[in-house]
C-alpha cells in the first residue's frame, strides 16, 4: 500500500475516535433507539419481512434458511460487482475470473443450479458458462435475499441450490422526491465508479431513474505484479415509471447493462516467468485489450399487482435480450515469417463467438390475506427462449426453449408453530437446431422434453422470544442446459474441447434443512445444517485424449452424470457484552461427493473451502447527535458547529480459509488449495449538517497484509506455470483500500 493511503486510513480512524471523545449533547435531544446497536438489530430480525412461498412473511416464520443483506451492509462492503458484494455471507461463495466476473455459489452448487432474480424476473444470460457473470448493476441493488436450499416450488427448474433475489430500492412515499449520489475508489485496480439516482412519488405516479459507470485497470498482487487482461468497464442505466394506487400498482421498468471485460489468460514468458501482455498494454490501462468480451443486456419488465377483497392478484412479464461477444487476437504470417496483427483497431474486429439470447418470462399468482392463521397462494409461470449463434466460432447450437409450471402453496400459523407446504408441476421443451460446417454436421437437430414434480414441507417452532427452531424438506428439479446436452467445440474460457450428451436425464434433489436461532441481550447465535441428495447430478470430466482445432490441441472433456451427496452447515455467534462492542464469528462448511466413485473422482469440483470469519466491531454512535466543534459564546443563540458525525464504527476482521483437499483430481481437473488468512480493517460514519445526514463515508482495507493467495474457486488458478518460481496460475488481488461516499439528496 502506498504511504499516503496508510496515512489517510489512520486519519479516518483517528477522526472517528476523536469525534467520540468530543461528543456534546445538543439542546434538541431525540431519544431514539440506536439502530446500529447489535441488540436492537437482532431484536428487529423478528420483524424483517422476506419473500415467502405464500407472500411476504416475517423472517422468524420462514421455514427455509434465508440471509438478508441490507442497504447498509452493501454500502459498507468493498466489492467489484454485485455477487462479490454478497459472496462472504454464510453458505455463499463465488466462482471468479479475475476481479470483474463472479458467479454465485450456494452451498457448493452454482451455474444453472442458482437462480438470480432481478426486477422480479429470473436473470437469463448464458449462466452456464465459466466466465459468464451476472449482468446486473450493483448500484441499482438496494438489498438482497439469499434463499438457501431447493426453491423449485416457486421458481421452477434451476433453483436447486437456492435463489439470490436482488431488490431495487422501495417506492417513495406519497409526495416524496429524493435522490442519491454514490462514488467509490479502490487503490489496487484503480476502480472508480459513480452512480446517480433520482426517484419520486407524486399523487401515485412513481418513477425511479439511475445511471451508473464503473471502470478498473488491471489488479495486482505481490507474486504476479499487474495481471494483464483483468481490466473492465461497466455502464448501466435504469428507468422505472408506474402508478401506485389504493387498488394496487402497475410499473414498467427498463434497464440497459454494458460490460466490457478483457480476458486474463495467464500466459507466461518461458524465460522470465512474467505474464505476457498485449502489444502496447500498460499497467494502468483502463481501455480494453485483446482478447476481451463485450456483454450487453437489455431488460423490460411490466409488474402489476391488484388488491382484491380477500387477497392479491399479481402478474409480471419480462423480456430480456443478452448479447455476449468474444473478440480474439488473429494473426497471419508476415513477409519475413514473423506473426503480425491482422487488425490494428479493436473496434473493427469481428467477434469470434457471438451468442444472442431472447428470453420472455411470465408469472401470474394469487395470494390470499391471512385468515384464522391460514394463507394460500397459487400460480402459473415459465419462460420462452431463443438463442442464436452469430459469430464465426461455435460451442453450443442455436436453440429454442419453452417451459411452464403450475404450483399451489399454503401455510398455517398455530400458536407458536408455523407450518407450510406446496406442490409444483413443470414441463420444459428444448429444440436444438442443426448446423452444417464445411459440409459436415457440427450440431445435429434434436428435441428433448422434461417433466418434473417438486414440493416442500416445513415447520417453525417459535419456542419463545429468544429461540426459534426450523425444519424444512424440499425436492428440487433441474433440466440439463444446452451446453450439457449439445456442446461441440472449444470453450476458450476453459481452454478445452467440450462435448455434450443428448441423453442426459433431469436432476432431482431431496434436501433436509434444520435450523436453530437464539437471541439474547448479550449473545446471538444461529446454526443451519443441511443434507442434500441429488440424483443424476451432471458434471464434466476429462476423456484422456486431445482434439485438434485450428491447429491447436485441446484436452477433450465430456458431460456425464451420477448421484451426488452434499452435507454441511453454517454456524454463527455474535457476542455483544456492552452497548457499543460486538464480536461476531461465522463458519461455513460443505462436503460434496459423487457416490460410488474412486478417490480421484469422488469429490465435486469447485467445492468451496471451509471458511471461518471473525470481526471485532466498535460502534461509537449514541442516541443523541454527536457534534464536532466549539461554542461561539458571543452568539446568544448558543450556536454550535454545524458539522457532526453519527453512527461511527471501526472494525477489524479475519477471513480464514482452511485447506481444501477434497478435490476432483482426475485429469488434473483440480489441485488442492492451501489454507490462507486475510486481515481486513474498516471504518465508517454518517456525516451530519445541522442535525441532518448529508453523507455516508466508508474506508475499507481488504487483505491488509498483502497476502499472496489463490482462492479455490478462482479459475485463474489453473493457467500457465511460472517456470522460474514453479508456481502455477495467477494469484488473487493483493492489498486493496476502498473509499466510498454516499450522498443522499432530499427535496
């Protein structure tokens, strides 16, 4: 870390402490509960509302395990994308490609086994790919719900591991008009971002507009220096217009998302061991360099809710278009025999891979009000898709997909108990189109259809105000995706030739969850255990042979399936012996195995390492406003300084990842990952002007000791070997200090 960054961080910490020492009570004392205090925060968990299977449900009445990430949590987290911001939640992790691309992993399962909901519809954007992230602007996400465990009952196929629900900010109250400006800077990769928002509600006409921009150059660590190809650029816009009336609401939301990530290939010079970079590349280059991706995602959602006498009728329709292009470096032999670039300007290059995906989603449901403890809901939903190949290289065929599902759920509150359950039926059809290449069949025309019956049953026992016991059993369902069924080509992101299997069966899972929550004045604790059995689990494995494509040899990988078993738990305990201090710890563990397999193929690939996190946090806020400054005795109005600080906190944390030796070692698919520990510091405060909050300011130092490490879920771990040091792959980001400023605007 540069010296001035360290000095600035220390100044922020010292300012927070000094502000606490100089606290003065103003004459307009407002005695309100300190919402940052751990005790009150845990008490209010019982009042938090989550998206339940029978409509909005209090968290303490939810039978399934759910994590909630608040707006304050998101603000006080350093991240490079929206999945990175929630990846440290218990049971959550991320599969990464550099610092710009993250895929959510829930309890060891990812890809098409996790559904991401955004604007009320499932996010569809080629999520089967290793290097395909989630196309959502993090600036537009107000809060997040993480549903852990099979959620096929509400979301159909693919919600086998769980669901990540990204909520936009709530509608403004009647007559409200407000906005905010947020900006962020990170020292390691020079990430700079800003987001502008304005929202209002005038006589029931509601609107919400946002524009966000983010850019980052290559990140660095102490082993690799700067990593060529890890820079990215992101731009996004969102506009919501609608009506909010007593009869319900009708809202139309449109969003545009553009991401241009360069591709870090990890190639090294055999003599020096240094990473190879493109011609003209510089360490602090923000612009793209070959190879790179260009991702464009467009979304239009019409969300409607009608208040009826005994319940609500909700209907939501969404259209999405995902354009994913990959631009590669092309060479040809010059007159002297040396290689030269065929194209000088990136913008004139034609994409090698170009997937264009159209998705139409629909969902109609009726939810009753609660009567005599009962709540019922029933609905129908599904989607239609069409995927096109518009590039010159091919990995999967163009295809069409249609599915539909019907479901019904009910819940009953009975004294200290809440019981719920439901059933769903799904039907999905897939049609892959034929493709002829040089007179040969690259993709054959084929059709598949799948039917699935899923359901869940659960119970919560609210023993008293301090203790809740949960039990849930759910059946999950997932059809094979087109990559698994019909791949036939080089997957550049994985540097292998992949072949699908048209005979694959649908996956079915049966998972049991047992949870215990305890809250008291001085300690809060949670324990969540799960056991998951998956029939026909689909995975890819090496075939111990190579395929020649475009004069290069690639290892051949093919999709197959077998039965799998996952066991694990998440545990957390938070001690808060005094008002302003708390000590929180969490531990997450998952053991994921393929059944009836030899040692080298026993464990599922990309299973997260066991993780322990610990944080000591000192919250310096008081009930009264804190004031920085002095009194002007000559002013008869007893004038005090107009600038004050409130909700100040200082925190020190550890992230300890244990050794992951449970690996799929056949064909060098995976290697063991040693343990490592990261040290983090953070501080934050609200800034007041005339007793009104005018800004939030945060300083966060991640990997403070600049530890060189490789996450077990980093795909860059398997790039070239450095023959000088003997180390394989690219390492994760080194020390990174983040500065965040959020400025609310009130009218």
